[in-house]
C-alpha cells in the first residue's frame, strides 16, 4: 500500500468513526453533555456498590443500556438501535448477569 492510499484509508475510517460517534452519542447521551451517559453510569454503579469484576462490567453495560432507553423516550427516533431492540438487548444483559452469578458460585 502506498502512503497516499494509507492516508486516504485513514481519512475514510475517521470520517466513518465520526459519523458513528455522532449518531451513537445522540442515542446514548443528553443533548447538552456528550459524556452524560458515563457520568450517570458512574453514579448508579457507585450507588450499587459495583466493582470491576465481570459481574460489575455486565451490570455497568446494562445500566448504560437503561440510560440509552431513557434518553430515547424523549427523542423522536433512534439513529441506530430502536427502543424495542434496546429492550430486547437489555434482556441479554440480565441473562449475562445470571451467568456471572452462576460462574462465581462454581469457582
């Protein structure tokens, strides 16, 4: 690959990443704070007394999913995953949580 081809490739990848970031940020965070979802996640996880175990990571992602759903309730549409898809995906986090509980018991 020539240098100009590599630079074109990276330019296109960064353009796609920026477009994806903009759309995902619309779905996951408040309009006035691009990091609001992570801030809310930290507050909720701290209140739940979660640490950095696999269970905690699953629960943190589930909390983030719940924040996303809440944000989508106040928006006209989602750029990517619908509220229905998010709710269904939330079920997967519940299953993962149970799997982590079982895994901890077996250790």
